[in-house]
């Protein structure tokens, strides 16, 4: 009898242990399901927030206010020092200095706009992330992280070469090929807000037209795409990819349009400086990886949305503009993007 009771006790104990293990498996499955559901909900909410970039909201007012400060406050703030800073230089040297003044903005953007969301990974920022894939520097696979850092070092070298050598050489070549008087740095010719508005609109529309077609041509011809594909080494955008171009691509689609349009419009130097800041900010914003609704370059009706360039990098199709959606609409190269956007967000832009 004692042996039988011992056997029964052992059997009950084994059964209880088995039930406990099964129950633990069920709890684990439920936790995973809950985590998956939460992740799906967060992704769905995030996607909808990305889709709302440019829609009326308090954040749109924040973006508009930043633009207003850039357009209305920057010129009077700089006017007392402007002409004296360039008075002792020739026109070509002054233009070179004007360009170099924009470069510090490159670093200030990275420090103040890009690094906080990249490093902090706060949900407030992450809800506006366009790609659902993790950032490569945070990827679990060491090979992915190693590849990212290798590309980063290469990018820093290529960016420095383009900004500090290629573009200055192009400005110098312009002064030889087009020796007519360059930009004005005079207080006497300081532009009114109306004049600045007209010149800014002319610069934006002409530059975007030139960039659209040079960018599209770089995709159309294999002989040129072999240079442009360097920029497309980044499948998931981050701000490092903004100025990452092969020198040939940089000359054709970046430096070329900028210098040509400036020579055609011939704005005052302060207007050119403001436009340069807008170009650089928009280019960074194209590649930031976040569709922030408070962006100062995305709130107005004709502005491209940040995810349009993310789409371009991920599928390499259409959306050759980056700042204004006018020409992709006119020439019909936004159809694949609109289809992707509708399927991804279940929205239709009006």
C-alpha cells in the first residue's frame, strides 16, 4: 500500500509539473501576442501620423512660424553686418565666402535636428519614423552595424570632398565662364520683401525643374546611373545620405542646377544665402527618415512629403523631385508613389 501511495503521489507531482509547464507556455504565448499587438498598433498609429505630414494642425503652424522667421527676421538681423563682411573681397571671392557661410549649418542641423531622435529613440520621435525597419546602427546583426559604420566613414570623406573641393571649383569656373557682375552685396540694393519673394519663388521653381530633369536623366541612362547609384547605397535614409554623391553626380545634379539658377535669376546675396539655407535644410529633411509635421519645409501645399524621397530610395522608381511636387505631378512620375502611399496608409491625397 505504501508503495502504491508513493507511486500515486509521484504521478500527481509529475502531472502538476506538466500542467505548470503548459500553463507557462500559454502565458508566454499570450505575452508575445500582446507584444505583437502593441507593436502592430504602434506601427499603425505611426504610419497614420506619417501620412498626416502637411495636414492642418498645430504643428503646421509651428512649421510656418519657422519659415516666417527665416524669411522675415533673418535679413534685418544680418543687414547691419552684411556689406562690411564682403566689402574687401572681389565678387567671385565674396560668393565663395557666402557659400562657406552655409557649411556650418550642415553641422548645426545634425546636432540640433537629427541627433536627438537618432540617439534618444523616444516614442515621441519614433512615431513619425517612416521606415518600420530598425536603424542600421541599432540592428541586432553585427554585420548590418559594421556595414553602416563603414559606409558612414566613406560618406564623411565623400561629403567633405564635394562640399570643400568640388563645389568651390565649380564656383571658380563660373566666374571665368560667366564673368559678368555676380551677386550684389550692397546695402543700397538690399531687396524689399516683395523682391525677395519673387526671386525666392523663381529660384525654387527653376532649381526644382533643373534638379528634376538632371536627377531623372541620371536614372534613365546606365552610363550616368553608375555614378548616381552611389547615392542609392542608402536604402533607408538618414541625414548622412543627404550629401553623399559621386563627384560626377554632384556636378550634374547638385552643383550644376544651383549655380545655373543663381546665374539666371541673379538675386541679391542675402536672398541667395536664404535660398541656400532652404535648399540644404530641405535636402537634409528629404533624408532624415522622419516625417515630422513641424518641418519648416513641408507645411505648404506644393511641398513634397518626406516619405516621397524615402520611397524613391527604397524602390528606385519615380519621385525625382525632392522639394516641390509640381514636376512629378506634371510629368506623371508620381503614380507609383501615390499607389504605394494609398496602400500603405490607406489614404488618397487631394
